[in-house]
C-alpha cells in the first residue's frame, strides 16, 4: 500500500499536485484535463499484483457533481461472474471490464462512498479468468479525508 503511494508520488506526471496523504489513502489533482481523486493500494491482493491493483474515488465536479468509485483488480477476471464489493455488512454488485470495476450508477456510487466513510475495510471479490476466486482488500483509514480533499481540490477550480 505504501509502495503504491510512494510510486504515485515519485512518477507523478507533470501537472499532478499532491493534495495530501491520509493514512492508507492519498489525494491528487491532475491538470489538463483537471481531475481529482483519492486512491489506495490493497493491504492484501488476492491474486498476482502484476496489474498494480488500486481503488480510487474520483471527483467529477465538472460533469456530474459526484464522486465515483473505480477499482483496478489484481488480475483479469471472468466476465461471466459478477464483481462484488463488500463494506461491512453491505454488498454492492459492480460493473466492469477485464480487470476493472466501477459502480453501475450514481445512486450506487453515493451509497458506496457513504459506506466507506464509516467502515474499517472493504474487499472486492471476483473470479479470475482462470476460474480462481480472489479478493482484494483495502483499509479505509484515511479514505474519508482523502475523498474530501479530492472533492475540495477540484471544487476550487
């Protein structure tokens, strides 16, 4: 987790501004086009980490005035099996592609972000393209603050 944050800081593209690092999450603002996001690496990746898995909440204030979840999975998944996000006792079915998942709509995004704010961890479970179940687990310490920092980082623009 710390490694991903260090990597993001070290290889930041020109125009990336670090808005803050909050426990296991960080917030950034990119220029041209302007976008802000909170991001974290998993504390435990359920499969190979060759894809550099992460969870992020991006602020889309220019388009829809909402925060949106995006997750890169630790491995390519079986597209016939749904991706499930678990936060405490809440379960969300995510939409997705080969190695990525996201909330299917704005209402689900709002529910996910609200659940993240009061929880300690979340996990994203799927079945790999080789048929093996896996889950990527994230600590949520600092997530709410990083999400707020990202929202403020783009709201000022």
